[in-house]
């Protein structure tokens, strides 16, 4: 019966938007009927082929009177302004729609945003003129923060006097390189994952410390595949993709401290601890020497600075000449590499000296260093050894014990000017040939230079320190 009534034009005036005449919630109707104004609760079903539909055009595309209808815009927020992106053509204005001449609504979800709303400082285009906060101040650029990590995009700025929703001020903000990933931003810290997590343009962290890895107590510290102190390490990121244990302590000059500081697998090894096993021909060592006149004190300082006529010391072989007018002292020396020292505090450390040469002739009638002899001079001819620090006034001085002993005759060969003797540096050990001379008092852990001093009588000289010369542990 109801269906029959729907076919009668005279009944259209009496239709009610309820019961069997109402459109379904999804805007549909039974059979061939259509929903007139399907977007509001008062929509009714009608048959446009028979006329009587309030807004729908007839099946031939015309309205009563033959017009082609009017274009309307959907007005979801009910402010009287429609969205031009949702147009419909109807014979009459459907409920929930607005005429285009009212103006286009730029935000159809807010009734307070439309062409008649005054512009306010809120980061929103209130009056839909395409400009935000125009005429208001101060304005600045705001960038979108789509992932909500607190870092805006810098290439999509909005000029406004208040941050529009979902934006942050660009000024004084580092830019976000990953707009849709809240875990990647300038302060995120680089992870070992082959991604640029901290937006610095690199997938790898700093040379040593990866931000994520240095704050992870589970993975720090670690033991590197190295010896001695170099085994101390931290987890770093290998090529940005693989965590690995990296040594953070560099090798250093060995000392006599029971620690493998040069990371070679041996504790307290030479030359750092106990001095060089060989004095001659060493790479990185500095060699020098020469002669200076026989005058002044020889007991209060090292003698390098007193050399007046330098000779040529080629890896341990010193050659040169002296002024003919006076007898001279000859000084031969070797120095540790720049920035390094020899620790000569090792227990039972010995020094072997062996050289050959010419121009040096011992004379038993002359005195030893600081000992009155049978001759008239106090100059001496037998060797003196200095252990020198960076401070020339702090030395350890060793001199020959007695020229008349058998040891002296054995060590110093008068016929060919050769010398060969070994002595302990620790004065508590037996020292048959050498004794500690006056003026001694230096920290033997910080020796920079070894000096050997003898007399030279001829015009030219050769002082050839032999390969056997060196420290014995």
C-alpha cells in the first residue's frame, strides 16, 4: 500500500521524512527511488522520473520550468559557506549546502573559519583569503612537524604570528631530515643502523664514539683485540652498520712500571724501559758531539751545550778536528727521540761501553776526573758518562774508579785507543770499574741523553762507538 502511494504525484506534498519514506542512513532508497538531499537527517526518497523531488534534477537533466539547476557547495560546518571541492547541481538548495556566491569555505570543519570571520593572531587563515595572520605582527616562519618529534621542516614554511596547528617556529630550530619518522632528528643520536639518524648528512658516528653506543651500559666498556693498555676499548660503529670494539688508548713510550704501554705484548721492554740495547744506528735517535777546551768545571752539569767545535756523528761514529792550540775534551752523545725518555730505573741495569778510535791517548801520569794524580793537571783522560734529563743541571755522573787498577788497564788499550767495559747503573750493585761522580742527582726514569766524555790530544780524531755498546737488563 505504501509503495503504491509513492507512485501518486499528489501524495508528494504529504510525504514525511520518517518511516518508510525516509532515506536509509547510507543515503539509499528501495527500488528505483532516490534520496533527495542524502547528507542530512530529513532526506526523503523520491522518483525523479515522476517529478516531485524537491532538489533533484529530473531524468532529462532539467528542473521544473526547464532550467538546468544551480551549483551548490557542501557546507559541513553549517556556517553558510561551502567547500568548492564538494559541488552538486540541484534544482533547489539541499540542506547542508551553500550557494557559491556566498564565498568559498577554506576549512569546512570549523564554523569559525569562513570569508566573513575577522583575521586573528592564531596561525590560521580565518577569513579564507589565502594568507595567514595578515596585517598582524610580529610574524615569523613556521614549519610543519608532521611526525611530532619537535623538529620542523625548513622547506615548507608558513608565515604567521602564531604557530599554526602542527607547526613549529623555524628560527633557532635544526631542521628535520626525516619528516615522518619521530626517531630521526638532529638530537636523536647516531645509531649503528646505516641511517642518518641525527640529520648531519652522515650514516656514521664520530671517529670514536657513537652516541647510542656510548650511553649503553650493557655494551660498554669492551676489550679490544690489542695488547696492554690498548685493550681498553668502547663499542663503535664499523662503516655505519656493524658494532665493533675499538681501542681508545694509543700506544706510548714504554716505561719501567710493570704495564705494557707500547702495546707490543711485553711489559717493560726496551728501549723505553732500561734504555736502548744498542746505542748506535738507531732510527729516530739523535747523534752529536764535538770538542771544547779543557777549562771550567765538569761536575755540575751535562756538557752538550759546551761543545765549541762540533764534529760529525753518523749513527755513532764521531769524526772531527780540534783547535791545534789547546788540548780538548771530546764529547760523544746520543739522544732519545723527540718527546720520549729512557727509564733507566730498571733493577740490575748495566751499561756496556765499547769504542775504538784515534786521537785519544790515556796518560797514567795525569789525574782522573776529580782525583789528584801524579801529574800536574786535574784534567784526566779516562771516560766519564753522563745520564742527562731535559734539565742540564740534573745529571747522574759516572767516572772511572782508578787508573792504576788492572781493570783500567784491561778496559783502556793504550796501543790502539780502544775501550771496553760494563758497569751497573745502580750504585748499590758491585761496580769494579766505575763509581758515581760528584754532582749526581737526577730522576733516572726520565733520561733524555747519554754523554761519553774523554780527552783528545791530536788535531783530528775518530770516536767509533761499537754495535755492542748498549744497556743490558
